[in-house]
C-alpha cells in the first residue's frame, strides 16, 4: 500500500484536500440554511441539486475530456468550484443556492472523473485493487476531517466558506504540477436500464433505493441536525461517524459476501441498517442512539452498494460488467435526486425524526423485496463461482466504477488461469 501511495502521492493528497473542501461545504450549507431562514423542503431542493449536477456530469464530462483535454477541464472545473463556494454566503437565495449546488455537483463529479482517469492510467493489473482501496480511504478520511474543521469558526460567518474554497484551490496544485502525461480516455456506453433490470432485478431496485438512502444520509444530515436541535459539534460527529462506520465495515462485509449466498447477506445488511434507523426514529431525543444509528446506517449502506454490484456481476458476462456499472450509476443517481426531496417534505409534515423513518422504510423495504426475489429466482450461483467482492464508494463516478470492474475481470482471469494449471495428478 505504501508503494502505491508513493507512486501517485500527488493525486492522493490532492483528492484528500478536495474531499475536505467538499465535506465542509456539504454540511456547512445545511447549517447555514437554517440561519438564513430556509425551510426544510427548500433545503431539500438545494441538496438534491448536487446529485442532479453529479448525474449530469457523469454523462457529459467524458465527452468534454475527449474534446478539450484533461488539464483544461480539470483547471476550469476547479476554479469554478472555488468561485461558487465563495459566493454562497453572499447570495442567500434558495434558487441561487440551488443553481450553485447543481454547478458544484457537476464540477466535483468532473474533477473526480479527471483525477480518477489519471489514477487509472498510473495503476497496473497488480496494484489496481490496492489503488482503489487507498483512494477510497483518502476520500472518506477527507470527509471525516472536514466535519471537525467546521468547529474552527462560526457557521454564520464567511470564514468556513473561504476555508473550503482555499482547500479546493490548493488541491489542484500538486496534481497539475506532478502529472507527467495525459492519458487516453475512453468510456464504455452504459447498459440500458431494461437490460439491467432483466439481468438482476434485486441489484437494480437496490441501486435506486440506495440512491435515496445515500442522498438523504449525506445531503440532509446537517439539515436534520439543525431541525432536531443538535449543536454544531454534535452534527459534525453525526456526519463523521457515518463515514467511519462505512470505512470499517466495508472489508468485513466483503469477506463474508465471498463465502455465502449474497442475497441472504443483502437482506441481513438491510435489516441491520433499517433497524438502526428505526431505533433513532423511535427515540429521537437520545443523542447516543442517534450516533449509533448514523454509524449503523453508514456501515451498511456504503458496503451494500458494492455488494449489489458484486451480486449483479455473478449473473453478467465478463464483457458486460463495465457497461453495467454505468447503468447502475444512472439508476443510483435518479434515486439520489429524489431522496432529499422526499425526506425534506416528510420532515416538514411529520418532524425531524422523519429523516430516520425515511431511511428505515427504504432499507427494510429493500430487505422485504430481497426475500420476495428469493422466491422468484430459486437457484443461486455456487459459492465457489462467485466473483470476488471489491470495495466501491457510493460516490462512484464512471471512471471509478469501470476501474472496479477491471479488478473484477482481472481477478476472474487469474482464478481461471490457476484452475487451468491445477489439474488432477495422473
């Protein structure tokens, strides 16, 4: 792992700083919106806009990279992010924040795609899996650190917005000054939604549901916290334990998934995550229960994303895996756009604790659907024929998803090569 970091240290450090900047602004807007007098539903529109921009960029930026080039796209998107971050506290209108969030979502997705294509070019067959793992760790660590930087200044002022903008601006220096060559970029056409649904209905429905869970969890957590009367320190802790839970649960769940019927594990993980959210819904005034619920939902929803992809890959031909990842990103993105809007309306009508009720209903609902699917598809891939689980963040871009699928394919090819050489003794 150390050799992987040394080989691409500038990319890892740059993305770490970018995630700090993004982590600050995501939580900060939820806190600042309450100060500016925005309603919960108005803030849900603002938060949903980020995912709309992200989904748009996942389709458009690959074309932009081929047309304009990596360096120009990277620099242009980075400067735009910094400008929008500075403007937020000066332009305190809901419609302006919504436009800003669309732009921010688009630009961050574009920056991730550009940086990840450089990272993919620097990786090889032997270290690609380690590269993906380290990259995901740096991403989550950046967001966790960002939550504690929120305590450095008053959220009603300008300092935190400036800090976020400065971190994003500085993040581009090590990357642009160290990347020696521009990689060729070629993205795979996404598989159609109808083909994905027919191949794996559980994975397809799960991706849509997880989009709603993820966007509510990471888009509306700060809004929920302010409405529930939590302090800034408590909200920062709430968001950070969500990511910490996701980071530490990814590998144990992956290890188990390679050794059992994945449908049973998907159902079990959904029940655990849904139960944690249901507990917070039932006991909304207990901060300890709230933090445990946040960690539980984070520890289940993020690994569940990778688990669903691994399950779908069990039924896909190897040559279809890359295109399937693009289709799943689209399904997940559609769910992510709707998530904040639905939970925002529910919080307005029922109260802040509806945040947990929404997450619980989605995850428990997915577990029920999984049980029903087991009655429809009674045969399951033998454990020895399962593709190996590979960790992937729910923030995945098309480049990251295709890199992950390359790891799947390479692992399968290596396993087949070993099987062909390990024949019976004669």
